[in-house]
C-alpha cells in the first residue's frame, strides 16, 4: 500500500495519539520499536518506521507485514480489521494505552496516579471496585475519601463514582479532566 494513503496517515495519527507523542526524531522511532515489542512481542525495524513516517527516503509501498504489526499495536487483529474500522467510522476504539482494571486487583493492592499540574494520590483497593484514598498531595481528594472506579487509563481522565468526602453526600468526580492521568502504577 502507498505510504501516503489516507489509511496509513490515519494509522500513524492513531499511533502518535496512543503514545501521546509525535514521532519525529531518531529517539522517537527507537521508542516506538520498544513500545511495539512491549505490547505485541513483534519486532519492527526503526528504519522501516522512518521510511513509513517519511523521515528518510525509501520505498513508496509499505509491506503488509509492517501494517499488520502496527495494527496489532493499536489492538486490531490485522491491517484489514483496522481499515474496516476506520471505513465504518464507528468513533470507538479499543483501550490500548496502559491501563489497570479494578477487577484485576486484589483487596489491599494500591494504585498510584498523578495528574497536572502537580497532583498525586495513592488509592488502596477495598474490593468490588471500591477504593480509599491513602495518600493525597495537592488534590481536592483527601486521605480517607472513598469512591468507586472500574478502569484507570494512562493519558485519560479518571471517572470516580460515589465519592464520599466526610459527611457530604456522594458525588461523581473527574480526576485529570483536561490532560488525563500522567502517571499510573500498581503498587
């Protein structure tokens, strides 16, 4: 397929969006190679990526195997599945960013998050998708607050339900509304 096709342009745009990083420098291509390996356990050459992004001159056609690997990176079974999804314009994408599901945690596991400008919290899992705030810095969330959350996604806002703060009525709350979570780590 021609590397200037709209489908390949969309593929590159989604990869950069997924990484929250523009692919422009030699280090960016090396970073992408590592990210592809980490997520798919498939290898791809930095030189191949440089050709695809137009960083260096090379073949006008992109191999199907390259498109397949990069589609896998985005959570698709293959290149054809990616093309079919973008042609349908569903507006939905699989979650391919690093994430933590509450259902995969055990009681007393901890989740650390941070968001801009300098907010940090550690939550302890209580079970049944409920958490308690154990540590909080520069946040409206306070130690002892409880809430429910099912999914933490790096780079996306965190939506809390039934946030209980003291004697106040439970409320819905959004953490990192503008830029999403900057750091996410299971402890």
